[in-house]
């Protein structure tokens, strides 16, 4: 599970704080025009790759909808 909290949106860059499994915090910047991202704190790399895949896929979905919620929980089974 990953919790997202919107920190800022400026131009074509959106920044979220993420909390992985209620333990590790980090930040991700996502350029919704190019689809490029930058994880500022590498805490998510301590988890399986699927966590990063889910995070980036959700940000891409937000971008496609042109909606960036203030908070969101990504959960999967």
C-alpha cells in the first residue's frame, strides 16, 4: 500500500509525498507532459519493484485524467 499526499503543482510538475506500508516516506516529482519522474528519497527502492511501478502508473493515470487529488491510497492484492 502507498499513501500519496499532494505537496505542490507548478507548471507541468506535480510533487507528492508518498508513504510506503505506513513506514517509509519519500517524495516523487512527476512531469505530466513528458511522463518523467524523479524519486527524491530512495526509500521506495527498499521494497519490491512493483511498488514503484504502481506509484508511477497511478501518477500517469492522474495525468491522463488531468486530476491530481490532494490525497490518495494505492492498494493492490
